[in-house]
C-alpha cells in the first residue's frame, strides 16, 4: 500500500550462519541483529496452507476509518522449534478520534501439535501505540525471543518478560518508571548474548491527548537491557546536540505551497522556514547491530521529516557518528530517466516548472535527500562488509523513496531509486552479497504533488520512459540491478465459503508488493506477499518458482514473512497469519 493513499482517508559476522539468540530460530525482526532476513535453511514448496490464524480483530474498524485501506504495521511471526509467537490486537477504532489508545495489543504462544497449530497461551500487554491515525499509520507492536523468554512492549516505556512455554509473567523492566508520556517505540532487537535493545519516546501530554505533532517531543532514548534485567540508556537529544538543528527556532526549510505549483516557483525561489522540533528517534525502528558491536538507528527532527540522521552508537552507548540523509541525491527536476532520473521533462505533465535547476527536489528547490516518516517501518540492515542500508522516503519520485547505503565509517556511498518502507534482505553469494527489495514503480499518486493538473496520476501515459510497474528486485552490493520479477497478475480473486476461488481481471498493471521484510532461503529463493493475495516463491535467478493464493489484500499494510527451521513459510494478509508448506 503506497504512502500517498494515506491522504485520502484522514482529515484531522558472515551471513551464511546468522547470529541467533540461544538457538531460537527466528527470534526477531528480520531474523538476526543485522536484519538480513536470511535464516540459512531451504524453504518448503508452497503446496498448501497448513494453518491460518486470525490475530487482528480490529480490521473492520481500521478499514472503516481509512476508507478501506489497512494502514497498520504488523509483527513478523517469531519461531522457536515447534513454537510460534504472534501479536494479537482487539478493540474498536473510534472513527471520530481514530485514537490508537482505544486498541489493545498482546502476544500469543502457539505450538505445533501434529498437523495443528494450537494456541497455548495469551498475554495482554498494557502498551499503547502513541498518537492517532491522523498523525501516522498505526505503529508496530513487536516482541522478541531471548533468554528462554518472550519480551514484548509494555506501558510507560517498559518491556514485559513472560515465560515462553506458559506465557506467565516473569518480570517487567521499567527504566522510565510509570511515566504515562513515554512509549516503547519499535521492535526489540536482541544480540547473541541475550542483550535487548529498543527505543523509547517521551512527549509531555501525549498520554492524555494522544496528539503526536501538536507539540514538541521532550526526548527519546536507545535502551539496552541485559539478560539480568539491568537497563542503561542514552538520549538521542543529547548525542545529537550540536549536530541536529535547534528545535525551538524556525531553522528548518519547509516546502512550497500548492498555490505556487508547478514547483519550484522560480530557479531562485526558497521555501519558508518552519520549526524543526527536537531531534528524536523515528518510530518503528528496530536497532541493527554490526558484528563489531556498533548499534545503528534512525533519528529525525520531530516536526520535520526532511532532517533525519543515521546514528551509530558504540557498544557502551556513546555516539560513534551521525550521518545526515539530506542532500544525497541528484535525480530530481529535469534529470532524464536514461541518466537515473524519474520525473517527466520540465514543463510537461508531471514535470517540474520550465527553467527549474537540474536535479533539485521540486518541493524545496534544493538538492534532494532521504526523508524519514513515522508511517514507515524501515530499519537499518548491516551487510557482511559492515555497510549499512536504509530505505528512506521521498515524494518527488512518485513516492518511491530510495534505498541508501553507507560504509561503516558513516560515509554515504550510493542510493537506488526505491526504498519506501522496506528493510532489505541481505544475501551472501560466494564472496560477495546482494540485497532483495520490493521495487514498486507506483502509479496513481502523481509524480511530485497531489494536484491532478500539475501531477497527473496516470503515470504510464504521462511518463512512458518510466511507466507503472511493480517488481521484486535483486541488487548487487553496489545497488546495481541483477534481476527483477514483475507483477503480471491482473486478477482479483476471492475464496468462496465452499473453498472455490473466483476471479475478475481488474488490475491491468499488476498488484503492489505488500511486504516490508522478505525471507530468503538457503537456495536464494525469495518469499514475498503481494496485494493480490498470493504468497510468491521467486528463485535465485528471478523466475517464478511457485505461488499460492491466501486472501485478497488490497490496500493492505506491509506484512513481513518469516521461516521455520523446517522450512515452513509464515506469511500474513489482512490480520490473518498463514503457514504454507508441503
């Protein structure tokens, strides 16, 4: 589900042997602390659906509040032998307030008993997602497995530790006491020694009014918790002091007004200044850990998504370096598709104003850069050479964003022209490595603005050099294309009560890939969900191996896949967990 649709609804070590925690097979986001998505076993064939479990009971109210889309991020299924762990959610989203505090989250433990996946325990958390659907897409509730236990987000910036077998409470780790304005803010990462890393955000009054952007953030922290439950933390605000812009002044550059379209208004135009807000961690970030112990995270100015940082911490939580995502690209106004651009020519429908400076972002008349939205669940991923990848947002390229790459010293190296809400899978390949991403060349959003006159949404007709096309793409370590697998299915299908499937051809350009984290098996087979309701297996050469229909998921949230040690594939669509295999 592309980002631009949000606006229509709301008005108010080596990779061959991943570092796993204490033998638990898929214990966390993207399987290991580096977030590679490569578990090192062969996946089963997609012959049949072995089990299905509904875990989100709020789907009807979620979709009613957005006009039909499901703007929610979900946990990756966690797996330890024959045990499976998945979030659950209950409640009803009030259509007037669309306040996430009305919903309730928790974790459930399942166990394979013969051929049946049976629920054995359930634990309801007191965690609440910050903000409301007018602020951003619903943040993720994401547990992790470590130290023979399940750790999940709790209230007041805490994490809750429960017994993996029974779900019984073991302990609550509460570094912030009972502060109602502090929130655990993303997936928990666990290292090979059982230490836990997570982010927390504080904003005065947030626990009462649940409005995230009507005031400044107070602070945010990277928290480390030892297996014994001892917590230490570091403030993002403190470490970025002197690097980020002041949060109390109009130091950040904003964007041009719609009344000034087409953008930029003139070659010398400057947009107005806006308040930056305090530098804080972005929401939904799973910290990534390199094999040397460096911890990577993503920060941004609270009130301006155009001023973000990739932040590197030493193992003792001191700042190692911070690298800005600003002014990194040269693919804006007037750059031909043949030269790496994506916009139509200046002066044509969807193009910048005639005379625009070459390569600029039309909304700012400045060198383009990566943006960090709290709608996203992109997290850093670390390659075997220590390089870091992060999928950032950008609006001026049909909302495709960029996959950005840095070296381990914080030097920005290169970007690929898709990265929105994507954590890449990193695949070892004989002395080198590749990354696998979704690669949606979106149609229906307009090139750089939401005005149909200046930015027609019919991309193929107005930009034939870069038409609508929806891919899974494999890139080499230098971000060059190795292969692309294109969505060519045009049919929306529905499973009837008697088990038959009926279809209608209504998507001539294919379906978007609704995945934000892939599984890639030991044979290089990529497993990815599509909004057409199918789970796809794509072989190491980019060819379709198999697919299986689960459930149509139009306008679905981004749903990660995982894999068990026996090769079963765990995927999800529209609040239902599916297990697929032989």
